[in-house]
C-alpha cells in the first residue's frame, strides 16, 4: 500500500490494529485456560469478549471509510504474542507464569493503547469525528484492561510469584 496522505496512514494503521485484534483473539483463549489465578482468568475472559467487540467496531470503522477490512499480520503484535506463546510453553512455576503473562499481556495492551490513540488523533485531524469517537471508546477500554492487569498483579499475583520457588 502506498501511503501519500494522512488518510492513507490512518487506513494503514487501522489495518495493523485489525490484524492485532484478530491475533489476540487466537491467543487469549489458550492464555485464559492456562492461568492459575481466578481473578486473572476473569479479567482475561472479559478482555476476550471486549476484543471481539473491538474487531466488530473496527469492521464498522472500515465500513464508514468505505473500505473492506483487511486482516494483515500485525508484526508488532506478532512479536509480543510470540513472547506470550514462549512463556506458555516454558517450564515455569504456575504462579510465576501468571505474573509473567500479566507483564507480556500488558505489553500488548500498551501496543493497542498507542495504536488506538494514534488512529483516533489522525481521524480527528481528518474531520472523521464519528470514527475518532469509536476508536476513543476502544482506547478507554484498553486503558481499563491495562489497569485491571496492574491491579491483579499488585494485589495478589506478583506476591504469589515471589513466594514460589
């Protein structure tokens, strides 16, 4: 894709986000089944449902742009999720694994936060306020998910990991 304008850049970034969300949909169920902490499992289950909604919202954004959504591989998210998969296949104490997965998943959340924030700004600059509002709604949900992961890490998971081994 040739990128000659801010709108082209917005579409390029939205395509990356679309791929990133779809990649998360493939990994989150396995992570959710693997974690030991019930609180973490609950947050991941909620995050999985929200991720499905994010894909649906992005479908709507592409509709507003009169573009078909393209599911390209997000290389940034791919690297982050490769780390998650490596952790899941490593010989790691279950409590330590929960802490490690929180950290790895927060990296993915931060990638999404950055991406949604950037796309929302581009859309607003282009006068696409309806699209910016949709992207901002998802941005706020990503921030909440990140905060929930931090809360669980600080309130129980990291302490359990410290006591392991």
